[in-house]
C-alpha cells in the first residue's frame, strides 16, 4: 500500500473537530449559541459550557448536533485520512478476493495457512510405550 502518514484518530479527536466546526459556524453567523441550543434541545448555558470546554461533549449531544446540522462522521475527517481509509479498504478487499481465490475462508484460516509448518513427507507421531 502507498505510504500515507495519518495520525491515529480517537473519539476525542472527532469531538474536538465537531466543536471546531460548530464554533466556526457560529463565528460565521450561521446561527447563535442560543439558536443552536434551541435546535438541539438544550439550554443556552449548557451549550455555552460545552463550546467553551467547561462541560464535556457527551456522545448523545454530539449525535444530536450532527443530525441537526446535517453532518456525518465523514465530515470530521481530513482528506488524507479519508484517502487512507479508501486505500486501506481497497487493500483489504483485494486481500479478501485473493483469499477466496485460494480457497481461504477467513483471515484466521489465512494466518493458520501461513504459520503451518512444512511437513510434506514427514510423519510426526507420538511414540507409544510398550509394556
């Protein structure tokens, strides 16, 4: 796969990016804190505290904000991150196709086939004690 440098994306990173998007839209005059709070169904002081970092952005509130603003998780990723994901998915798809071509049903079976020692022509049996 091509080499793209992409940092690990955490939920915290996505939360911070969502807050940045919201703050930017407020600064651009698309809506006010009060208006956004009303749309989302929370109080203006609660919205203010979330935007200023005094309160943590909870997942259910993040979901409401994203739904009301027409955002998806994809909107929170950088173009290079999306490209990396696309390339990774393509690579995994090719690997799955290759596995099917060779009769390998899943990743665990593929790993077992790689790790299996070469035993052609060799028989390993436990010796039985007689007597």
